[in-house]
C-alpha cells in the first residue's frame, strides 16, 4: 500500500483511492462541488485544492490518486488563498437569489462561501443572463445560478444514458444545455435536483413550499424499490413535503427512483375529487363519497339479479379496465369458469 503523509498524519491507503478519499479517512473533509462517489471524476470546480511539497502549484485532490511518499497539506496560506480565489470567480456571475432560492439553507455554495470565501468582491461589471432550459416535468431550472460543476451532465450520460446534455459555448458564454431538443424523461431524473450543489436545478413539486429548518425528518424505505432502499421523508406538521435519499457524512447519496420520490403527491394532489355519471345524453356530477355509495348499491343489485336469473349464488363481481395487468385478467377468467 502507498505511504501517505498529510498534515503531519501518516497512513497507508490503497492506490486506487484519490487524495480526497484518503484524507477523509483521517477526518479531513475537503470542499468540493463537482466530485461525487457514484460519478466519474471531472475535476473542474477546483475547490479541493491542496498543497504538495514537491509541486509549486496547488493540486486537485479529487483527480490525483495516492502515490507512495506523497506529502500534502490542506490548511496552508497558499491553499486558503486558492480556495478564496476560486469562490470569487464562481460568485462573479452568480445572482443574489438566496432569499428566494429553494436551495437556501442546504446550498453547498452558501456553506463553502461562509467558511472559505472572502469578505469583499472586486467584480463591478454586469452579470450575465442565461435562458432557463426544460430539463423535465419534475425539474425546475434557474440556469443563472449554475456554476458548471457538470454533475447533471455526467449523471445523464453515465446513469440515464442520455448523451445530448452537455456544455455549450466557452468562457463567458459557457452554459449547460441540450445539443438537440430533448429532456430527462427517464424514471430517475429527479436525482439531478439532489446532485446540483446550488439552486440551478430544483424540484417543481417542492417549489416555494418550505425551508429546510421548518422540516422534520423521518427515516423510511422506498417501498417501490425491490431492495427497499432507505429514504428520508421530510414533513412539516403532518404533511409530507418531499422524499429524499439518505445523505452520508461526506454529503454523498445513492440514487432513488422518481416513483418513490414523488408518490406522496397522490395523497394530496392526484386525488379523485368528482365522479361523472352519464345517463343517456345527460351528465350527472357527484362527489366521491356519494358515488361510492351509489356504486355499492348498483353492484349489490346486479348480484341479486344474477342470482335470480341463474338461480345461483354469486359472491363477487369483476370490474375490468385499463389498470389491470395480464396476470390479474387471467386469474379472473380462470376463476369464473370453474
């Protein structure tokens, strides 16, 4: 195993570990925007800069593997100035949307700017404006806030298999978008909201609903996942506001499906409120509770008529529709001909 020395600590780690992962073993958590355990390494946010004894310039810890005899430092003056400069560049075009941003209170850019950022800015020009993109039916975009960490691009390419999402333009005109007209229509697209370290990608059902400090968390499992993957249900009072994956101490998480993420909407929004009965050319509107009483009466009357006509006793009646799968239809047919 390679021998690593970091901040006067010595340790032996596997050679496949990056410096960022190795430093976490000795409880040294480096700031990062683009790195994620489940995605490939990009190394473009430059926040995880550390100082190497053998290098004149700082090196990025997320893209360099551990090698034997490496000696690094994470809290020197050079490292602190480099992180402050990186944050200053990231904040040049970032709007001051924190009071109205859904990511407020759990934004990585907020937290890292508070710890590593400077107390003044030197940018007096006009900020650029980027047109919002359509990422999907559950993802709301504010592309002015994007810091180009490319997490969403790597997730779309490596996990969803969508290669049309990428970086457009260069320099001041750089932005995230689709090369062709497309959107994230796969059943795991909601994970880009959790991946985004800023408020560029937010959840449409949770838009302007609540703040993180108003919520209480309840640990649960994703009942729509075959492995019953653990999730966290955020509630305010007795109302479920969102379902999120479980974050680790390194701010990492496993991806969950959109079905388990947004199924709670059926409790409040996607409910059948009114039933329409058609009698000839006339439509009768009725509430759900009254319609259930009427359907129960109609089914009971139908069973009695069947028993009188066939001189047999039937204990059940079947309703066929588009929401029944093939196995259920086969079982109904088999049971009716016995």
